[in-house]
C-alpha cells in the first residue's frame, strides 16, 4: 500500500518540479528594456518587449538593459586654460543605449569609460581657450564635446545626445575680481536707470505743465467766446424787441387809420383830432407852435393857447397858417 502511495507521489513531484522550472524560465520583457541572452556562455540574441522562454540550464540573461535616455553627473574636473588659469568644471551627460550587444561586450565599465573620456575631451577643448572665452563659450564647448563623445562611444552602443557644462569655477581671487566687476556693472546700470527715470519724470512734469497751460488758455478762450456770444445774443434780442415794438406801434397806427377810414369821419371829427394833436404838441418844450387854419375857428382855442403859453414859456409864439387858395 505504501509503495503504491509513493509511486503516485513521485510523478506528481516530478511534474511540479518541471512546471516550476518552466515557470522560472518564462520571462516578460517590459517596455523600454532589452535582455541580452547567452547560450552556454556565447551571445545568443537580444530579447525585445514581450513574452520569452529561456532554455533551462543552457541559456541565461547576461544583461538587463534600459533603453531610456539616461543622465549622469560627473564630479568637477580640474582643467587649465590657455592663459594658465586652473578651473574646476563639472559636466552632465545625456546618453542613450542604442545597441545592447555592443554595450554589453564593447567595454568593461561603460560609465567609467565615459567619465574618463569626458575629462580628457574637456581638458583638450579648454586648453585651447582663454579664461574669458571659456566663460562665454559654453554652447561652443558643449557642441564640441557632444560631437567628440558621440563618435567615440558609438562603438560601445551608446549615443550621446547632449553635453552640458554644469558649473565653471575659476580660482577664488578671479571669482572675487569678477564679482567686483559685476557689482560695478550693476551699480553703473542702476545709476543709468535712475538718471533715465529722473529725466522721464522731468519730461512728464513739463508735459503736464504744458498741457495745463494749454487747457487754461483754451478755457479762457472759450469763456471769452461765450461772453461775446452772450452779448451778441442780448443785442440781437434787444434789437428784435425794439423792432417788434415799432412794428406793433405801426400796426396799431395802421389799424387806427383803417378804422377811421372805414368809419368815414366828418370834418368836425378831424378837427377835433387835430386839436387833440395840437394840445399834445403844446405840452412839449417847443417855443413855437404852428396852428393849422382848419382849427383856428374852434371855440376856446385862444383861451387854451393863452393858458399853455403862460405856463410853459412866455416867449412862445403862435403862427397861423393860411390855407392856399
């Protein structure tokens, strides 16, 4: 019985072991990764993204490589310029692995090799430049280094995308001189800005005074125009009023004459009206009164005339008019 049980368990165990071995040799390569496979110590191939099966005990994953762009920051390196100034420069390299096989078998320690190559290239480039040029020609230095490093690392399966000089640190005394120069430059610019600001302020004040004077003159001009216009309108209204009064008097006179003519007055009415006009004239300051012959025969004329003359002017005379034959 026991033998039967053992004979049943052993196959199950063997099956489980086989499944475990098979499961352990199933590999899934994720995105942006690559597996370098060796078979019995020799390069077999490169696995890309997907599901793969490795032959147990015969094949192995020699290297798991990232295909993403990578960044490495190298420590400062001492370099000497053309004018014998020693500086410390640290460099940042942006690179990407393009050939996993060359990267695995091309060089023993790729990062150390890139660092040493970067330092050597940097010393060669800076050695041909003076201090001022090295401080102001970063783009030129970056471009030269990228070109040289990319060409040198191509056989290692590495592509250098960009090189940046992170910090350039001159000697302490030169840094102090540069700081003084920069401070003097800032003070000069500040003085220029202050002078420019004062100039602009004076210009604005003068412009404001000019505009104010113009507005005052314009206001005075408008006031004079309005005053003259008002006087003109007053005279016009006064003249129109006088003209209207004259027209009304003339209209009233014409209406009175028209009424008299329409009523066909007799000789007596006309003489009475003439006497009323004479009486009104006698009330004035005239010294000589001419009496029409038509009203000389009116009763009481002599007495009225005597009273008027005695009252107003003793020297006044009366002249009679004789109607023409």
